[in-house]
C-alpha cells in the first residue's frame, strides 16, 4: 500500500506533483472526486463550499451529491488535529489507496483580473485563485478542473491550464464501446474451427472450438458469417483456449414471431434472442431512433407476461428530461404525471395491437385496455428502497442516467426480474454527461461477458425511409 503523503504547503511538493483546483460542478458531479487525482494535490477554493451550501437543499440528485460532498469534507477535516493550512493527507478507505493532499482556501486572495470580468462572480473568483496559486508556486503545474466548457475557455484565454474531469469516463472513444456482435471472417473462422466439434441439441447446433483466439470471445457475444452458408450463433462459454458457440431461434421467420413481430435485420434477431431468453437477467440495447428498441422490448415483455406468464407485469420508467422548454408541473397521479413522457409507449402499443388483423376494432380496443393494465408506469424519483419481484423492468432513455443512478435502479431487481435498458448515447440531454461518462455506457462496459447479461447495438433504422434518410443526412 502506498504510504500516506506528509504534510506541508503546496510549494513543498516535488515539481512532478500537480496541484488541481476543483470547480464546484466537479464535486457535485462526483462526490468522491477529491480522491481521484492519485499522488497529486487538490485545492478547494472557499467559494466552492459556498456554492455547495446553496445547492444542498432539496431531493434532486445534485442536492444529494452536494450533501454527500459536505459530509466527505467534514470527515476529512476531522481526521487531523493539526493546522489544515498545511494540507490534509487524503486516504480512501474503500480502495485502501493513499492519494495526495487536500488544501482548503484559508486566506483572502485578491488578484488583478482582466477588465470586464466582474469580481463578484463565483467563476471569476475561482479563476483568481488559480492565478494566485500559479504565481505563488511557479515550480508546480496548477490546473483548473471544471465540467463547465465556458469556464475552461476563459481559463485558457487567461493563460491558465484547464481540463475536463475525465475520471468518470468509461471510454475516451465511444467507437470502442462493446457492440455485442462480431463478424466471423474467413480467417477467424478457419482459426477457430480448426479441430472444432459439433453436435445437435434440442434442434440447435453446438460447436466446441479450440485455439488461442477463443480468449477474444465473450459470453453472450453474437457471431455471424454471411455468404453461401450463413451462420448466426451466440457464445455460450469462453476461456483462454476453448469456447462453445450455439445457434439459436431465427426470429426473422414468421413462425417464430414475438407478439406478431418478426426481426427485420440481423441485429434485431440477436436482440430478440436476449429479450426472450429466461437465463438473461440484464439486457442493454443501444441504437438511434427508429431501430426498434422499444417495439422489440415491449413485444418480448408482453409475450412473456401475458402468454408465458414468466413475469407478473411490465414496469416502464424513463428519465424526465424535456427536449424543449419545460411546460411546468403536471396534474394527477404518478402514472398520469408520467403519461406525457410515455408517448413512445403508446405509439408502440398501437403498433403491437394492430398486429392481429382479425380482431376488429372492438377487439383491438378491448385488447389495448387489457395490455395497459399489465403495464405499470413508474417515476425514477420513487425508486429508492423498492424491490421488484418477478417483473419485466424497462428503463427507457437510459443514456441520461449517471452511473450512480443506473446502479440505484439495477439494484432494485429482486428474484425473477429482468431489466432492459434502452437508449441512444448520441442523444444525451443531461448537463455534464457525455457519451463516455453516461450510465448506459458504464453498464454496457461493466456487464460485458457476464453469463446472465447481453448487449446489442442496433445499426439499421426500420421506422421509415424518411426517418432513415433524416438520421443519415441531418
């Protein structure tokens, strides 16, 4: 374990150690951010404490984070008996990791800011602190860390080093995000199939493969090979030298339709397999608008709730982030308040209800009412402390969730519950979240390879030719 750093002033540390000045939005975005700078020191301007105090009231995620930061800072300050001017050694017990030191502003800092920057504004006061520290400790690299783009631009304009908070990012490049699919090229299949054995089991073909390339496969990853003898298979087991892959039900065939819906492309076929497989407890579906995420999920959920009786009901929730101007408070019960946010649910239920052409208008109306009674709409605000037993839980617009919120939701799942997360990381509407730090990206990366989880990135839109062309050119 790394020894705890000794006390001292910021200028006494070696030149390789940096001094990071944190903006308030970093603390509210990640309450444990003070522990995320390795051996480097962290400086908190007094104005950040004032802003934390202003945001601590309420039940929002920002207010909860502000209170957690305040409690964390209190525990850090109470951990020493000496003068906090000398810095407080940071140590994170959960990881048994020694970090740098924490410095709190205890002196009045006044410096000349460029004309036109009002000194009463908190952002400019934090910039004044960075200027002061840079002048006082020229031997060290002083860096402002902020989630505010304008704040970083102003800092660089003033000749100050500034950067975004990257510690919460799962991936720097979302092009590297796990897609759940891999093409079996001729070279790869030749290397894997060398010495392969196959057998029939319940109408499916099981292949046992050997070779060093097996280590590159993940459990529940889908493999495909096009050509004269196309192959669609899913990885059942994978180790360093061996793997097992198995063919599965072809949901593109009308005989295997799910609530009257058949897969229109390869990715939808893979997605339906994950949604209909009772051994898969957690499913994530990524894709742009019109790829069929919600429709496929509802079709699979209704089939397993109404016909198979595998789950007792469908619970659907989503993040209530408006695209345009907020229209204010909504009247009614919880489900009535969530109604305007669930337009996608109504649209897809209408499509599913029309799949039975012989039912007639009265029959479809009665069936629609019956289906709505098997679907419960819940708000994210009331999820804490709940446990869902034997439910089919759908989390829509999951790209707007933070990793912490995603953890809170997924841990609500009790025995027999299946959780499905839907989203498009290119349509994030929450401040301070990016494609790399979204909770949806976080769970896709963390759950890959688990035997009871699966992920598919849907590529092809199936809404209309107009929607497909708009998504491509706009």
